């Protein structure tokens, strides 16, 4: 008696894919194989990956393409109906691969399915249109879909046709395209002018899926665009806003989260009406409640809270009063958080600690420092970056720095390790934390040197990435703040004069500024400290002088002048070296450099110039009278007399002090 043929469902993955790829498989067998493949991979990441490796997606796209060509040519009723079923199953199978898996989305796009699916959403058979639209939505919910150019007239027409249809799958696809592709102010403006905002608000009364998609799209169009946000507020005296605000009370957690996201986008666009405290309090409370949600909503809620409170002291105060910090810390202490949620919690805490000392105290008192330190070594780069950001903001506390909470091996060692991290953003976050910690006012700075921190900072100061160079120099500058000569000497074993001179002349003005600030701290202190810039041929001093004469950056000029002022506080040799830089013999046009900076609109540069004059003319030094004469001949004295009523109080004080010293010698 013959044995029955094996069914598709019992076939192994290789056999199933072979049936899909075979040109000899009956068409009914291929359709069954498609259905079986779709059913096997739905919601199963492991099986999706297995079939991806076997080349399932190109095989399915090939079947989709063939069926689309046959249906496009038309045919008899039975054949047409069969191939339409193939289209539906093929599109749905591709949607299953793309759902929640970037590798699946990439495979679908690489196989050329995108234009095919796009052409099928206008098919007269609604099931084909729906299946294609759902798959495209899955693609647009990832980070990989192609950019949709709204500036092309035909594309805008296509988008509006999606939003204006009665088919919910198509309107949701339109909203997903908007959420992913609307990125520039010009795109936001064009979409608003085309009436997209109004249409999206009108769709908020639809199904749950449609409502959520439209909220995401609204947030994308409004984000960081004050003009669009204002226009959103105008129609019908804020009825659109009220529609969104009502949705933060929706029974569905994701809808509440997306409504909060949309309102945060409005608030961050500086819309004046958001001074209303009731709405601000409600946002904080809703987000706090959503953080307890065990689903993806709970993972995303801290990120929205971070956006709401970032750089906004008023919102940080409301959050602190609502015990949000305690709630976030409680989640950390419970442990077992997903990497996404862990990142969000650290980011939210970092923003909440950015301005308020009381918030930093709450975090420190919540016993989460151990969890924070452990997170610096987390396998996720995003978690490492977020935890370093929190540490950076906690270390803004002078009180906690002085108490020695951060300058110890348990904190310093993992931070130093992060300087070697392969992820640039992690390195920058670690540098930010180190910059704050090494300002530490207790005598533990040598610990950082002992841990190898200086060597890594000097190496990073030579990075090709200017952001890393800036932050590495910032950390070195802070490390040099108020340290003894022994510590300075250990730092200079790693940091050569030639490399410092090169950094002072870096193409990036921000690097120049930090390099000069580093030298300023280096020469602050004893006469021995000042001698560091007087090596063979004085390359550092000449580099500082060149910036003082040629830079157009006020920040660079200010740091250069303060550095000159610190050097001028030294002995006669040091003072005369500064005079030579301020009044070089070659080039008459350079002789009034002091007057140029005394006339600056920037008060800090005026103060720095006045300090330099004060240090150059300090009474009791043997060469002071000669320097006074040279300053007088350069019209510096008359310039100071015109500045005695400077609008800046600090500048006025410095100018009068400098002028008083000069007049002592002139009157004598």
C-alpha cells in the first residue's frame, strides 16, 4: 500500500524553500508552501532568521513578481483568481518577514519587493491592496525604508491619495511614510501647506491603528518647527490641540504615549500657550504612569519624558515634585530591565539631573550608583552612553564632588575603559563625565593619572573627529585646574609642547579654544608653571601670539588673552615675552592689538585684556616703568580712560585697576 505524500507543514525548512524555488513544482503546491511559510514565521524571530539564511525572501519576491505580471496581463476568471491569491499570500509573507525584524526588512528591500508592493496598493482587488499596504507599513516602521521625497509633486499627490482614501490600511501607510520621511523644515512646511496636518487631525477619530499612526505623523511634522506649531494652534481656537490633549486620557497605553509625544513636540517648538501648568502636570503624571507598562510603551515612555524635561528647569521641578526620580530609580533597583528601557531610564535621569541639585541628591540617595557603574560596561552601546551621560550630570554637583563620591577607582576605572570604546558617541559621553569628575576639588586627581586616564586623553586629543578632540582637551583642561606642579609634570610626560602648539592651530576654532584654555590652566600658579611654555624657541608662546593677532573667534581670543595674562603675572622675563607678543616689531598694523581687544563688544575679552595690562604693570617690578611707557605710546592709557564707565561691572573694575597702576608711574 503506497504511503501518503508528506504535507507542506511536515516539510523541513530546506524542502519548503526548494518547493518555492522549483520551476517544476505545481502552482497549487507553491501556494500551499507560501501559506505554510507565512504561518511558520508569524511571531517567531528564530524561524524568520532560519528561512532568511535559506534565501526565502528572494524566492517569495520572485513568485510575487511573476504573479503580478500574469495578473497585469489579465486572463480567464479561474486563473486570475488563483494568481491574485498568490499575490495576497506573497505580500503577506513578506510582511511577516519585515514585522519587527530589521534583517527581514533589509532582505525584502534587497530583493526588490518595494516597487512591486508600491504598485500593488492601487490594485482593484482590495485584499491585494490591503496585504501590500500592510507589508509596506511594516517596512516603514523600521529604520531602513527608502526616503520618500515629498517635494516631488507626484509623490505629494500619491501621499494625499493615501490619506484621503476610505481604506484604513492605506491611510495608516500614508501616516507611516510621513513619520519616517518628514525630517526637514522645508518638508514640514510643504506638508502643512498641502493640508496634511488638518487631514491627520481629522483621522484621529478612526480606529486604534489609524489614531496611533496619525499621532506619530503629527509629531514628526511639528517637531522643532515653531511656525508649524503656531499654525497648528490657530484653527478654531486650538480645537486641534484639544483633540490631541483628550487622547492622553485614552484607554490604550500606546495612544496615550503617542499623544504625549505629539504634545511634547508642540511644547519643544516653543509654543507660548504651554505655560499652562495643568497640562504640564498631566503630561508628567501620564508619562510616569506609562513607565510601569510592561510592553514597549514602558520602554519608550522614559524617552518622551527625557524630551519633555531636557534643558527645561520648570519641567524638571514638576517632575521632581511628582516623585518621578524616585520611580525611575526604583526601576533601576528592581533590575531585569530591557536594554531599551535601561537606556531610557538613564537618559531621563540625566536630563532631570542637568540643572537641579536636589534632583542629583535624590539620585545619589536612591542607592543606584552601583547599577550606574555596572551599566558603564553594558553590552549595549546605547546603555553605556546613557549611563555616562547621567554620571556627567550628577558630577556637576560641587558638593558631591567635594565629598569624593566620584573620584574613586570604582567610577574612574570603567570610565577610562570607555575611552577605548569602539562607539564614538560613547567615547564623547565618557569624556563629558570625566571632564566634570576631574574638576574634583579633593586631592585625588593623581588617581586618574594612575589609572592611565591621561594617556588615553592625550591620544584622543589627536583624533580625526573634532568632537572627540574638543572633549578630550576639555577633560585635560579640567584635570589641570588647580593641581600642583608634580601633577602637571606627570601630565606633560604624555602631552608634548609640539602637540599642544599644533592643537592651538587646529582647523576647528572650538579645538583651538579648548587647547588655549588648557594652556591657561597649565600656566596658572607658580613661576615654575609659567616656565612650561618657555621651551626651546617657545613654540607654545608663539602659537598663542599668532591666535591673538589673527583669530576671528571671540572665544579663542578670550582664552588666548587670559593665557597671556597668566604668563604676564610671572617674572621680568615672562612679562617681556608677553610685551614682545603684544607689540611685535615686524608689522606696524599689529601694534594696537591691545586696543583692538579693549574695544571688543565681548565683555570677557575686555576683562582679559585689562587683566593682562594689570599684570604687566604690577608695581615693584624693575621693568614696569619701561612697559608703562610703551603702553602709553601705544595709546593704551588714553583708551582705558575712555572705558572707566564700561557697562560691565567686572570690566569696569578691571579697567580702573589697570588704569590706576599706569597712572601711578605716569604721575610720578
